[in-house]
C-alpha cells in the first residue's frame, strides 16, 4: 500500500532581544515591529529605555545589563542584538548571552572592536567556535550610513538567518485567530496547506490558507490561478459536494483555461481539510 506522509517542523515564535538604547537600537525596534517580531529591550539609562518603549518594544528592562539578562530566557528562536554605548558593556552582555540558547547573536561595532571582543570572550572561557558565531560587525554589507540604514542591514541579516532554517511557517497568529472565530458558528472552514511544490511558485512548502465559510480567506498559498482553484475546491467541500479531505495538484501551465491570470509557471500539491468541530457525546 502506497502512503504519502507530510511532516512539518515547527519553530517557536521568533523574538528579538536588543541590548542598548541608542538611535540605531531605536530604529531596529521600529523595523522589527513592522516585521512582526516581538522585541525585548535592555538599557541602563531610563531616558533611553523610554525611547525603546516608544519605538514599540513589547518589554523593556531598565537596569544593569548582566543582571537583567538573567531574566531573559534564551531559545532556538531568540535573536540577540548587542548595541550598547561602550566596549565593556558589549563584553558584559555577550558573556551572559553565551550562557543561553540562541538563533543569532550580533554586535554593533567596527572590525577592530569586533576582533577585540572575540579575543576577550575566548580569554574569558568562551569556546573559539562559539566566539566565531558572533555576527560582528553586525548586519549585511549594504554600505549603510544612517541609523535607519544600519537597522535595515541588521534586520536583513536576521531575516536571512531566520528564513534559511529548515522549518515551515507553522500557523500564523492571524490564521489561528480566524480559526477561533469560527468556533461555535456551525459552519466549518477549510485549511489548505502546500505539501510539495515544483518549479516557480510564490510560497514554500508548509504555507497555509484558511478558507472561511463566508468565502473569505486568511493567509495565502501563493495567489493567482492556483490559489483560486484551491478556494473553489474548498467551497465545494463546505457545500458537501466534495470529500472532506482532498489532495489536489495545481499548475500554472498553459493547460489552464485562464492561465493568463497566473504569475508563475510552477506547480504545487495542496492538502485541503474541512475542519469540523468534534461532537461532544458526554451525557
């Protein structure tokens, strides 16, 4: 018997932790919030801590860096940015950060300052290979000059690391919120998930779309003709005109009658599930 198994590796919610509250740090927070990354800020000076709050940091700890970093839990989805006002504070922060789990650690500074910090970390007992993991000077090389441009280079590097990892996007918050809103409404939504793809398609394996009972959709599996076909099949499933679970293949090839609507020439397999609520048979 032939069986196909689709396995997803979910990551936790990415979080940015930034040490320092200068102009670059403030710009990093603003851009991270635009990208949907929750931010924890650490700063010793109250005025600069307030600036991080105004920029949109979800949580700000004002006080000694080393002390406050003990309250920050690391994880495989935590991205640390060190942008303090002094070399000694950088080393202090990195020493504590290297005791934690992390996805990324970057430090703002020149090449000579970065080399000095790496050497001091190794002398303090950090394994050389760990010290070499430090992204310093931080950010992608885009010839950034202003605080905003430097922030852009930092977030671009973080996004590159985040999206280069082998895991699917999981269930975005807006999709989960829409699913919760359907509870108790008596009509079932359809979850559409890309399980394989070939050629050029806009979205990766694991991308999801929720087709609501009123025909609206949340999320996307790529747009264009292929997404439209998936929405049509989902509507039939909701109307009882098709089986509640479907594995469908869609292509943007010239075989489609309205292929002119397609923006790409790839194909994808999607799995559609009618998400009916379980009946409670308890007396």
